[in-house]
C-alpha cells in the first residue's frame, strides 16, 4: 500500500474538501489532505485505493482505523459492511456523517464510539478580535504592547528562515528534542504552506523573530490553526498572535477558528478551554460490533 506523498496530496486535496462541503464551522480539522500528508508518519498513514478508497492508520491513542474518502451515505450497505469488518473502525466521522450513515444503512450493525480527547475546539473569530469577557487575555495583550515593540508581516517563503529559528527556540523553551511534538510536520508546513494557500503571520518583538501562526482555510470563513509557536520570553505574545490573525480583515475573513484536539494532554485542554470555545466537535468512531470499542 502506498504511503501518502505530495502527488497524492495534490490529487486528493479538492476531493477531500468536497466531503465536508457546506459543513461550515462543523468541518472536522482532520479531514484535509494537507493535514493527512503532514502527519503521515505520526499516524502511519497509507492509502488504500479502489472503488471506496480509504486512508488507514492509527489514532493518537493507538486505535487502528480507516478514514473513508467517500460519502458514507452513497456507498452500498454491503460494501460499507465489508470495509467495517476489514478495518474494524472507520474514523473520524462528524455528527452529520453519522446521521447520514444511520439514515442510509439502518440495518448495518455498528457501535458508535467517541473519545473526548479527539474533539476539535471551535471559537468565533470575533471572540479573539476583542477578547470580550476574557479579561486576562486582553490584559496580557495590553501588557505586551506596552512593554515591547511588535511587528507583524504576512507569512511567505521569504520568512522560512526566521520561522525555523522561532521553532527551534520554541523547542528549546519547552525542553523538547528535534523529533518531539509536531516539529517535523511544522517544518514541512513552513516550506509548503504558501503553495497550498495557507495563510499566516510572522511576529517580531523588539526586532527579534519571536512567533508565527499558520492556518488552513477548510470552509469559507473557517480556519484551522495548524501551527502556532511563540517565544516564552514575551508574555502575552500567543494571545496577541491569535488576535492579530483574526483582526486582519484585509487579508482574510475569520468567522470561525478551529484549534484542533487536545490529545488528552491536561495543559492543552486547560489552555484551549481558557479561550472559551463556542462548541466542541465530536468525532465519531464507527466500530465493528465484534470488536471492543475504545472510548
């Protein structure tokens, strides 16, 4: 089975995006050819082609699964049953996909499971523009701007060097090694993002490269914040970076911002909850009933 490469990404980007057409802010962050390509090693992704193609791999909690690259409501029930038996778990599926499955295949035995660690955090763009009701966030931004000179420029290929130095500094700040966290996918994204149509910003504090954000547009007005790295030397910088991204109306419209899942990490969960998400997107696992479901 082939692994995911750039040719696969180019061939499937629009088709996978079409699977979530009209999903709006309920579009799952995982269902993106860009995301699947960048995290192909972390999840061991492989492409299984055929009439009903899937990407197989494993979740962060180790569950083997297949990602359906087709409309689950349009596949024949027998074919879907065969895929379910073959792979054991189809994931991730949104609430609307689950409903479409149930409506189209009412007699197909399946166990529906979900894991809290998988859920995407979704916020309104407006909440970051003003930090209304988030006084601590707003005060951190004020303190940063009062104490430092901050400059922001749209991310482009010209700033790969600065961004990589920021990433390296972030790894050192967090006491992580080169292969830890999302270092490798982030390095690839910094080189590929402009060609893919992602948008982002690089930030200098007191003339020092200090932070960057990179985001992918997954639906009109709906952005997934894929990577955000900031030097810990400047308190309030992460809050300012998110605010600036949403306030830059000349560059983009941000109706919704998806911060992806928290991976079950307490620090991630606390931080993401502190921004007061409008809702969490549950990702369903369709599990073959003879298997013991996770979650």
